[in-house]
């Protein structure tokens, strides 16, 4: 979000907590692919932190979702 908040599903997390949260979801059966929804207002530094956290989780398949108009939340 433009505020710098990061979500995994509907749960707000810090980028520091993302690797553990991602691994927990994978262990529960989620696919090993991450979808990032960030619009033009997102701060580059925060997006970079999220990408680094994803890399630490071991997930290599990352997709960016782009929308025309208002973004839709991803859960």
C-alpha cells in the first residue's frame, strides 16, 4: 500500500516476518508462487524489501499484478 503496509493475504506483516509467513502458508498447501499487487504510489524501497523477503523464503516464482484503474485486493 502507499502507506508502506505489507500484507500476506489479509494479515498485515512487516517485511521481516514475510519469509516465515510465506513458508507457513506453503506448508499448509498454498502454491509456491507469490503475487505482488503494488500500484504506482508504492514506494520502491518497500517493494524491494518485500522482494528480498520473498527471496529469503525460498520462493522463486513471483508475479506482479497490474490493474487499470483502482487496484483490487488480493487474498
